[in-house]
């Protein structure tokens, strides 16, 4: 069986490169450094006297921007096919935390983000037979913390091609079947049925002349046979895993706030392109401050987001203005995080906040349940407590009781990293959709007797990027493959409503945690960067005094309209943004830590 699995793995790996047909190497681009120094720069209209960069050439820099441009003609005969560009321009660190990122512009308009996890750019069919103005704004990135260093990158690939959809389907289906085989226990009959189905399909492929028409005919036949065999296998899983697309973007960590504006534009434009290709795709973004950045910097992207929110495919929820530190900030600030954050979501998207989404914060105050309940929120989600250094939290779904007795339903997402060992209890909010993670979210879950509905937040994050086509294709196939939980798209709101229903109707005991949610990790952040912490408290106290004095003055004048609330709210937004969980604690690099100004 080991040799059969190795053979199948080699076959699927070989098929991968044959998914792209009629490949045209774009060979060279005009290139020039971008010195505009703005978040949403004007795309150059003229390209005379620019230098030339070829595939295979290297480029470098630290926090450096380059324009790359080429006019490309998409052949008329490609109409009816999925035209794709494959672009590999640099190195992006794990979690998009360092290195290369880029924005792709088509005819001068932002179109999609490009990075190491998002190398494909699909072109609209109406561009076939036309000349396309193709421009990239490349960012060298930073080093991801530590000693400042120049980032070295290479233009490895720049191709235009047609996607062979049956070959593409066979690659993804074969990949997920092999992944499932590797993660099912010996003796499980599904494991053997899946192996036999893939092996029989692979026997259909004629490898005599790879790339020939006869080769593709046989590959298409193999894809048809494989799908027929999988469809005949009944899938009976009592476990339902709901997945919501997400891109976690730290406001400032290993980059500056300026870069966060850009990361959001690249990530969100990619989301919009993926939604055009996958009608079932649902995406969640929670931090209103990022929405405000997009509204100010890229109004055309913001308007597209509004449309998707109305359709129910883009979920704007989650509570706080930013994912705020919940230990250093005052109760008043936590209240303002929810007040100003929920007000923005209501005014811009017509959405009432249903839950608090804080996956990455370094511990949670015992006062939070009371604040949440009084803000109309009765569900709280995190994953970070799973990062405890010594003690694993005993429950993943429970009632969290605050210091005044108030309780909120709390749920930990239990998605494992694909590379973690079976004894790891570190979960992630940057989930990947693999057989191991979808099985693992159930296997790691504590309350199996009470609840069989679980949630995965999937997509590349921390430095943004979000969901790519690999993940969306994997979701479709995992839901078909027997031996794995059912994997459906969902909003987080729908999931939490289902979870509340399960908790209310269970005959099992639902545990209560009475006290703070203390994180046994990142503890040094609370004893470092004292200046930030002192300025935060000073600003909180000054703003309390300012609001009290303006309110008293307005009342004395007989009109609360004189209370300058708009100006005070603007100041509060600055305070709240600086309470992000990598700014106040000082866990961001020096360039990422915004200074408080009195």
C-alpha cells in the first residue's frame, strides 16, 4: 500500500503542471521605482524611458515599491476558456508576515493581490481579443522583525495560459483523496475504497506523449471516472464543519499602519475576484478601522464590498473597532471599542453586531462578559487561549461568567495547523482546509457529547492575503469525500446561532468558567514598552475629562449639539486603534508602534 500511495502521489504531482495549456511566457516587463509614497498611488500612464526586467532577473529592497508594466494581448480564440496569468515575483514569509506582496492592476484599476499564496490571476472573458494594460505594484516587504535587512526577490514566472478544467479538477480531487487516505486510520474501509478509486482512474491516463491531445483525452476520462466513483460512495458523517473565509490583518505588528492600508486593499480585492469565481464563497472581516481605511483610500473597492454585504456573501460583524488588547485598556475603552465599532457597521452596512470576534488577543479581562451583554452581544470567540504554555483550557464551548455574574456563551475554534503533531493543542484562526484540519477540528474538540457543529476560519492571515483558489477548490472536494466531516460554507453569525440552539437544547451539562481568561504566553508584552502604556492611560483620562467638560459647557449653553462629538469621536478612534493588541503591549516592531500624541 505504501508503494501504491507513493505512485499515486507522483502521478498527481505530475498532473499539476499540465493544468495550464497554451502557455505564453510574458518574458519581460517595463519597470520603474515608485517614489510617490502614498497608499493608493496614481498608476502611471506613460512607460517611456523605463528600464526592463526579464523573467529570471532579481530585484531587492527594504520597504521598496516597483512598478512593472506590460501590454498583453489575449487571443480571440481563447474565448470560452478560463484565461489565467501565473505570476511568481518574490518571497512571502509564513503567514504573509514578511517579504513580497503586490497589487495587480488591469487597465489602471486595482484588480487583485498577488503574493506567494496567490499566484493566479484570472482574466474576465470579455478581455479575449483585446489588448490589456497589465500593471503590478510590487512591494519588497520588510524582514518580519529583527535586524533591518534588504529583501532579495526574483521574477521566477510570468505566464499567460488557459486552464484545462478537467485536468485541474483531477489534480485537486486526487490531492484531497491522497490527503484523506493519509489521515484515515488503518482498517477503515473508506481508506481502501478511496485508494482503489484513485488507482483505477490513474490507470486511464496515457503517459506515452504527455501534453498531447491523446494525453488530455485520457486525463479527462480519468477525471470523469474518478468523480463517478466518489459520487457513488455514500457519505454519512454526523459532524458538520462550517467554514467562513477570513483574512486576519494585524493593524501593526511587523509593519507600519501605512502598510495595513495597502494589505487590506490587496486582500479585499482578491476576495472580490474569488467571489466572482465561487458563488458559494462567504467572507468575514471584523475590524471597522480597516473598513474605514478602505473607504478613504479605495472607495471603488469599498462600494463593491457594500454590494457583497447586501447579498449576504460578505459578513461585516465582530464587535470592536480593532482587535483590542483586553488587559491594559480600561473598561471605558473596551465599551468604546464596541460602541464605535458597532456604530460604524450599522451606519455603513446596516448590520447589528451579534458576537465578539477576538482570535488573536493576549488574554481577556473578567469584566468583559458584563460589557458584552450590556452591548447586546451574547457570544464570544477566540482561539488564542489554546496557546497556553503549560495548561490546556478544559473546555472549548462553555458559559463564561464575569465578575458581576453575567454570562456569555464562549467558543474556541479548534482548527489545528496541518504541520502540528497529534499532541499539540495550538489552534489557529488562519485555517487551511485539508483532511487533517477538518478531521482535527473535531478530534480536538472537548464537548463532543454536547455539540457536533464546529467552525473553521480559513484563509492566509496576520499579514493578510486571505483565501486562495486552492482552499476554495479543496472545500468543494472535502465535502464530497467520504470519511471526513461535512464541510459547508457559512457566515459566522449563522454558525453561532446554530451553536446557541445546540447549547439550549442539549441534555448534557454545559460548563461555566468563572474568572479571567488568562493566556500563559506573550506575558512579556505586559512589562515592555512602558511609554505606550503610560500614554494610553493618559489619553484615556484626558478624553474622559474633555468629554465631561464639553458636555457641561454644551448643557450650560442649552444645546448638546455644541458638544463637538464628531471631533471627540475622531480622537477616540485614534486611541482605540492604538489599543490594538500588538501596539499597546509593544509586541510590534519599532516602526509598527504608533506613538500616542496628547
